[in-house]
């Protein structure tokens, strides 16, 4: 049996809601199949505040085994580094996280806020992620932190994290399987691709058939700020509710899996210089982009210009 403790810090609860909507397996099946002893979850546990405090102390003291620590939400370090903007029982949660992480077999950051700081990273809350502050290694635990398993914090980025990513990661960790990570400690099985891969608008993108409004069929990268070619994530591989994604529904991806999310500029506006996007698709040089895209737009098939999907 693997023990799991879920601690919610500076969070909206979106990653919890995502996990509660898991379908295959659903949450009960996941807990049963993996033989998880769920020590605490803020939406599922019924312990009194006193009993929860006693449980936390037994974990910190090593009296209760802790196989997996899941942290949801950013680590609040304000005001002035005290962490007292987010406390439990008069003790900053940042201190609880550090103490629990030191005992945990594996540590998982659920969502972009826990991984990289998220919404509060540029605010008076002085928020950070567990092992990163945006793209910079460090965060609360420091770049050299390793759990008992020898792994760094496993960052499951997303706002929220997809439930199947959470289920798959927990399955791998509890089974002792190796997780290959990218430079931001995100598992490559789910973050080794861009959101653009699998997007139903890819052909429109290749020929620069673009839209300036939502819910149309063309590409949303050139005018509407879509981060699909820029952001790593499985959104068009693991559909939300097994049905759709932002881009399939006609809404631009706003890069919620990226360390810099949320960006300090409008989500739905492509920043450009003389019509050339400032941020180009991954692996594309500016010179090649400018030559290729002008040629591609001129060669766009009439069916795409008429917004007719290929059959």
C-alpha cells in the first residue's frame, strides 16, 4: 500500500476538480487499483483540524510513512518571506511543505502554480513553485532537492493538470517505473510534444490560412495569440472530457503548461513585428519562417481558403 498526502497551498482548487472528473480510471478506481492509502485530501477527507494536525506531525517526525506528497497551488512566501499569507495553525504552509517533502518518497507538483509559481509569481504574495520560479531552478526546495526516490519534484504543469496525466504519473511512481523528464521536470510522456501536435487546425496553420475571430476553422496562431506551436502539453492527445480541447472548440491555446504562464500580455493577441510573430513555433528559425510562410500562403489550396475541412 502506498500512502499519499495531498496539500493545497495557494490554489483555486482547479487541479483537484480536474482529478475528481477523471474517467478512465475514475478516482475511486485509481485509488483501489494502485492500493493508495489516501492520508489526506482537502475535498475527500473528513479528519478534524486537530486530527489533521496530528497526522502532519506524525509524517514530519517519520512515525507515519509518506510515499507520495502531492502539492497543489503555489508556495506563498509573503509577506517579507514569512509565508504567513498562507498558514495552517499559525505555521506557514511553505514550512510544512518543506518538512513533508524531506520525508516523502516522491513529490508531485499538481498544476502550473505548484510547478512554477503561476498567477502569484509576480505579485505581492511572493509565490513560487516547489523547485522552480517560472523558468529559473530553485523555488522553495532548491534546485538540488531530491526526494527519497532520488527524483526531483515531478512537475505536472497545466491550469489545470489533465486528470489522465495525474493518474499516469501516480501509477508510474507507485510502480517504481522510470519517468524521463524534460528540463522543467515535466514527464516527457505527456510534455514531450506541443499542443500543436494533433490540432485539427494544423493544415490551416501550414498554409497560413488564419482567423481574426473565435470559433472559425482557420489557424489562431497568427492573429489570436494561440500558443499551440509554442507550449508543451498533451491537450490534443488526451482530449478534455474525452471530447475536445480549446483549439478544437475554436479558442486559442494560451500556454497554461508553460513556466511563464500567465504571460504579462493579452492572451488573445499575437505579438508581432510587421506581421511576423515575435514568438515562433518551436525549432523554426526566423529567416526560414519568413520565406516559408510567404510561399505557403500563396500556395494555399482553395478548399482551405473556403474553410472546407479535408475529408
